[in-house]
């Protein structure tokens, strides 16, 4: 018995020393110390040992068990440390290695222009409002003083979904929605950016889907001079230069009087060039004093309150600002084109 135990001790010592990974050590633990292990098997023979030898052999067996346990624990610790060292060495970061270039996205020119417009107007105290792109005939036309069969409906050829529902042709319905929500409260001072849709034939300056930014101010004593002042300040900020502006009479059913605002040509400063078709002026938006019928229909007493509204096309502003020659470039997702605007 003693010899078997001593042989087991030696064999285990050699095997543990020879093991070179944690898995082997786990197997050796089972092999020597497990329930079905070799030491347990030897101890099962204790019943055949004489009563006087039993304490000695028992003591020896316990000594060998704890010796094997210690050896296993030491070797496991050493193996764990070696494995960690190996991993750290393999994962070491070479700080001298050149970084991989990370492709950076850029802002789409329309998004850039819409954000600039929002920044300029919110800086003047306007709040950004939103409305649905799928709109009712009432908000898109009727409530804006454009009853059925009004000839001006032809100015904005529409995509109808049902006779009552259409894709909005302009952002002006948000004027009415906002005034209704405010229930006669003043001041109203909003801008509304968003997509609009018209059955226009696509060409260099027309798209069937484009953006507009609407503006509306309603309060006591609002006059045309405020409209002009705010829009002139906006234009100079937008194009980053001193500009002349002029208001020309125009017609929109929802404003009276109605105007279009021109700016002096940003390319030739008004001298006349191809961009301004030799006129020195470029039209950038439509505007006017909110028609009393629109105010009344949305719950505002037109004797007490007046207001102005304007609507501009960020697509066309992007063409001007970035010198783009065709609006269709803005909608074709050509990366070669878009990469030019990565820094705007
Ligand atoms: C309107 O849509 C009015 N709702 C604007 C308005 C609002 C006037 C409030 C008065 C008071 P107009 O149809 O002119 O107006 O369009 C406004 C702007 O949208 C134009 O100046 C132009 O920049 C842009 N626009 C119009 N049609 C197209 C198109 N097919 N493609 C790209 N931009 C367009």
C-alpha cells in the first residue's frame, strides 16, 4: 500500500510538472483526486490494511493528497499568469502605427441650407413648427382663401390621393394649423421647414419634390416694413454679404398685398451677369400681409391683429449659394457631387 502511494506521488509530480496548459491540469486533478481518481482507488483498499498500519497509511494518503493539491494549485497559478502574459503581449497596442482613415459623412446641401435658415430665424425669436406632408384640401387650399375652382389652384399643380387629400403643394397650410392651435393667442412667430410636392416637370430649376420654409408672424400692429426688415436681414446673413433687396408686387390668394423679394445678384452685385439674366436681381421668395379672410378663418380678429407670411425654396437658395447649375443634382444621390459639400 505504502509503495503504491509513493509511486502515485511520484507519478503525479512528474505529470503535473509536464502539463503545459490549464486543461491538462484540470484533467490531472480529476485523474488523481476525483471521485473515480487513482488516489481514491488506492484508499478504497484501506479496509485490507491492518488496524495498526491504518493510521500511518491514512496519514500518508492525506499528506499525498494535499501535496498533489498544492502542486496543482501552484502550477495552475503559473499557467494562468503565463496565459495572461501571452494575451497581453498579443494584444499590445502599437501606438506608433498610423491610424486607419475614418470616412466622414457630410451635410447634404439642402439640409445645410435648411439648418442655416432655421438658425437665422430662431436667432430672431422665431419658433420652428411642423405640419404633415399628406394634407387635406382644406388646409392646403380652402383655409388659405383658395376655394374649389379658384383659378390660382393651377399655380400649384397637385398630387391628389383622394378628392379631399393630397401631398401638400407648399408649407403654407402650417400657417393655418399653427393659428388654429394658438386659438387666437399672440404673438405667433414661426418658421416651418419641410418637403412639398407639385406636378411640375423636372428641369434645371424645377423638381416635383422640393423644400420650402414658411414664415408667419401675427400680432398687433404688424406692418409690411417689419416683413421687409426681417427678410432683408435674413438674406444678408444667409448669403454672408451686404445685399440690396426690393419687394415687387405679386399675387398669392392668402396674402394681400402680396410681393416677391429680390436680392441684388450675389455674383455680379447688381451689374448684370448670366446668373441674374443681366437684370442684376434674383428672386428668392414670395411674401405678403396675411389676408384678413385667412386670419378670420383661423380664429383671429383681423380688425385687431395683422400679420405677414413668407415662403422660400431652400433648393433654389442652395443652387445660388453653392453655384449648383441643376436642381436635379440635389436628388440623384451622386456621391461625387455630394462629396464637394463635405465641409459646408
Ligand atoms: C408659394 O408656394 C407660397 N406658398 C409662398 C408664400 C408663402 C407666399 C407665404 C406668400 C406668403 P411659390 O409657388 O412661389 O409660392 O413657391 C415658393 C418658392 O418655392 C419659390 O420661390 C421657389 O424657390 C420654390 N419652388 C416653387 N416651385 C418649385 C419647384 N418646382 N422646384 C423647386 N423649387 C420650387
